[in-house]
C-alpha cells in the first residue's frame, strides 16, 4: 500500500473514531463534569448500533455499554448539571437539559427534591416546544403537578389545543398522568371535533379513557358509530377535507383506542358488534391496532373465554388468506394473521380446551 493510501486510510479511521462512541472521551467529559459533552458522546453509534431519534438517553448505544458503576457516575454528572441550571432556559443547553431531566427521572429521581420549582417550570415551558424529549416533559409535569398545578394545567391545555391543529399528536403523548376536569373536557372536545385528524382522535381518547373511563368509552363508541356505511373508494383521489374519508378513519382510530385501553375487556361485546357490521371496517381496525412499539398492546386483559370468543369471531368474520404457490414468499397481512395471533395467545395459557375451538366434533 502506497503512502498516499495509508494516509487516506488513517484519515478515514480517524473520522470514523470521531463519529463513534469512545469510552475515553466519555470519561474525560465525565471527569470534567461536562454534561453536554457527555450526552453527545453517549448518543454516538457503537459499532452498527445507532441511537433512534427521539429515544431517551437511557436507550442510547453508549449508555447501554456502561456498567452499573459508570452509569451511576453519569447520573451524578446529570444531577450536578441540573443543580446548576440557569433560571432562564438557554437554547444551546435545551437538549442537554432534557437529557438530564430524563435520565434522572428514569434512574434516580431523588435529585429532583432539591430543585427550585420555578426553574423547573421555566425549563418545562421551553423543552415542551421541542419535537421529542417526551420523557423529560412527562417527568417535569409529574414533578410540578402538585406545586404548580394551575400553571401546568394551562400548559397542557395549550398543548392539547395545538395538537388539534396538527396531523399527528405531540403534546397528547406528554400529559404525565395529569388529571383535572378541565383536561378531561379538553380531551373530550378534541376527540369529538369532526376536523380532528384520526391519529389525534386516538391519542385524545387514549388519554381520556385513562382519566375518565366511562366518559372515554362513551365518546369512543359515539365516534365509531359515526362511521360512514361505505368505505371511501381507493380508486378516487382523496381530498384531505373530505368528510366521508375523515369520518371513516376517525372511527377506525376511535375503535383502536378502545382496543388498546384497559377498558377493552369490559367492552368486548360492544367492540365486536361494531366490527361485525362491516368487514372492511374490521380489517382496517385490526391493521391499525397492531402493536407499534409504544407499549400499548391491543386486546389487553382478556380472559380465556374472551380470547376464545375473539378467536371464533375472527375465524367466522375476517377474510382468510388465499392459497399461495408452494415456496412463495409473501408478506404477513395482519387481518389474515389475526386469528392465529389470538389462537397463540390462548394456547400460551395452557388451557385444556383451546384445541377444540372451531372443531365440529365438539359440542
């Protein structure tokens, strides 16, 4: 290899090292109590593992490589940084502050005790304007809910109203378990608004069912019942303002909100009766309700009898997968696989009679 090629290779290796996690650089940043440099280092890739934008710092590749002692030291640096936050938020420190709030809330919330609520409120107002850092906003809302209830409520109401003008929810993800009659009213109003986008309807109903279960279920079923009789044709151009199209997908996501809620089991019959009314509606709901990594699994807390009912409903109602040529590679289509998903959940419970589901020889 020539001298020029060697220089190029060394330069490439140096560039790669600078853009990948380095434990020595992290140690230097920690020793210097430089929290912004610490967070930047932790977010760098480790081999092929990269940080997913929007994920908390505790899921960053660099953090996951640390042992318990190293993590404790990093948390101490974060707590020290929070203890010295300026009263007025600084734009250049926004991400670092959000990371510190997040990691302390998740790993060791005790440092929050000595922090000035006025300073926390000022930083909450600033950080909530960022597109991510949900965990930081949630942690601050929870911390300030008692001492600054009125101010926090106004911020959350403002955020709920803002989500009503957006295609996807942002502030509805960050309510931090905050409860109040005004919040419930705002969520109910947003969900029922005929101009609210379907994903925002789902998020508003999810939050409403958590805070006012009976009211949330009633609102969700009312929205499901607004479903058009016929699904809008896929062959026609979709106008985003088209009322029929919007009502269809609002109904789909209202049903999904119920299916993923803690009140699903109590309302299984009502849900299935509405799905039975339209195979196309059922297919869209089943597809939209697939697990999405948010931690909200569909059809939670169903008894074995309810799972059996759900399986038989799926087997009798949903379309079945067509035969494919031997060896063909095909995508998994949720509506075709749904009955199998339910069957596997039931079988994992070691019930003695699940094998007889749908068997004509059993009475």
